[in-house]
């Protein structure tokens, strides 16, 4: 249960954000409802996310796996729910998505580069980051410097998202459910 009301004041800024969210995602995202309590934070966060969405040096599937690994490490159920939906849109197989939180036990589902990305995202997410020189060097060699910088920034962005969402008590919003094919029963 959210620790803050998900019915913020209906300012003009919030109503515009609500319209945009419904148009983009089919629903008003709960984090937007939280940020709606502070117009300046909402505007800054929305502008930030729009700029993050334009980053393109890193393969989108690798980016999403890194995001989900960070969210899983923090334990943000809202982020995992939304991330599953985003990853599904990118064509990442469901069995791989389900395995992200336990990727070490299901390594066979992931390519070597994906394993390096998952390891790096988790190491970066530790309260005291556990990134090693070897991890960074391997990823720079495999991805190149621009994509490595983007990967690092994306994990940091997801740490922001997941930590805020977890701190305010957000839980899944049903995005994952929209990915499954309903039975004919």
C-alpha cells in the first residue's frame, strides 16, 4: 500500500501529466501520482525521463535487462511490473524476464554479454557499489565507451526510480498482466 496518497492536487500541470501518461501508457503511472504532489519535482522528473528516453548508444534489450536487474536487486515490485511490460514490448522472451531476479541460477538463458550486463547492474546497485575494474573493462571492450556510459547512467536512473517507488510503497500496477495472452476458457 502506498505511503502517500495517489490522488494529488489536480493542478493544471498534473492534469497535463495525467493526459500524457494515459496517452503513452494507457494508464496514469503511480510514480506520476506521487510526483504530482510537488509540481516542481513532477516537471523536473518528467523532463529528465524524456531526455533519458532519447539515449540510444546502448542496445534497448540490454538496457532493459540492466534496468530490471537493478529493480529486482532493490526489490521494487512496481518497477518489475512496469519493466516486464516494457521488456515484453521489446520482444524479450518471458522466460528470460522471469529469470532476471535469479539470473545466476539460470545463466543458460542469457548470452555472455547479457550476463555481464546483469552482473554489472547488480554490482552497481549495491549500497556500496561493488563494480570491479574487470567488470568495467570487459563491458567497455564489448560495448564501447558511449554504450558503457549509457549503461552506467541507466542503472543509476533505475536506482533512483526503484528507491523512490519502494520508499513511497508503490506496488505493481498490473502492467505485467497486460503482456499475457488470455485463455479461451
